[in-house]
C-alpha cells in the first residue's frame, strides 16, 4: 500500500545500490570481512523502488530484510562486487555505495584448509580494490554517493574521501556516537558535497535513505 502512496519522483531513474560487507578467503573455510549489517543499503534500495526507480541492488552475504520487489544480485568478493556494478554502470543515473567492501585480502588464498600446528600463522594482507574510487575515475553522467564510517576526525576524514574518490556526496557516520553506527536502526549523519556540509539530526535508516535519495531528485 505504501508503494501506491509514495510520490514517484525517481521514475525511470536507474540506481545501483550496494549493501553489506564483502568477504575474502584466507583458505577453504576461513575468511576476512568487514562489519556491516546491510540495513542502510537495503533501506535505500527499498525506498528508491517505492519512489519509482529502476533499482539494481548488489549485496554482500547479508539479508537484513526481504526486498523481493527489486532486482538483486549476491556477491562475495570486492572483485565480484566491482564486476556486477560494471555491468550496470554505463547507463545508470546513480551509484550509491552503502556496501562495506573488505579493505584487505590475502593475495593467494589456500584452496585447501590450512591445518593448525601449534604455531602462529602470519598472513600478509594486501590492499583490496577501492571500488568507489574506480567508478569515480570512470564516471560520466552518474551521480556517485559514498559513505564514510569513522571513529574519529569525522568531517576531515570524510572530506578526504570526497576528494580522493571523486564522488559527488559523502554520507559521513560517526560510529562512536550514541544512536549511530553498528547494530542500531538509527543514524546521525552529515552530508558532504564539494560545496557544503549538512549535519543531520538522529533519524532512522529509512528516513536517512530518503534524505539521500532527495539528493538525486
Ligand atoms: N569503498 C569501496 N571500496 C573499498 C573500500 C570502500 O568502494 N575497497 C567505499 C565504501 O563503500 C564507502 C566509501 O568507499 O562508500 C568509504 O568507505 P570507508 O570504509 O569509510 O573508507 P575507506 O576508503 O575504505 O578507508 P578506511 O576504511 O581506511 O577509512
Ligand atoms: Ca574501509
């Protein structure tokens, strides 16, 4: 019912939304990942659908709620996430990177299970592909929106990401604030563009999703 009463102000716009963490293998049974519930990305995808957009949701291995109405693809690694975005990017109107891609990976994961032998295991981790930066370099007509999850120096760090990744907006989240960050349904975010900073009050992820989509309108 909600669908019928929502204004279709994103009608026909193609919006790629990424959500959740990615995972990278260490060996056959072990992996490294990032903390991410996927709630922000799923809320954005669902609200964009209600507002009439053609939504492509690309999700890491989480499923905070069912979104049967949108076109969804599941991925595991950064490479898979990047490749799926690439398939949709050229004629997209926007890319919203709510995913938390894994920053590091093991260069050559073992394809058998590593056995414990009573000694420490040293892993060399290499930096993973920065997906948002890749598409920032590639962008034409697309509006790019990224996030910044920080524990300190929020605005400064977010501003650096805005420049380095060549995106239009960064949604900055102070992970340590009460009512923000992990395991809660609310956020206290700031929206940074190249011209302005807007500090938002505490709101639900659903409300924030709509604030973010308003940037596209
Ligand atoms: N991002 C990405 N690819 C990565 C890492 C992050 O596309 N390998 C995107 C995220 O989806 C987010 C933005 O970049 O939209 C910022 O992510 P964040 O983790 O806050 O910053 P990083 O650039 O990874 O730097 P750090 O984790 O060291 O703060
Ligand atoms: Ca990161």
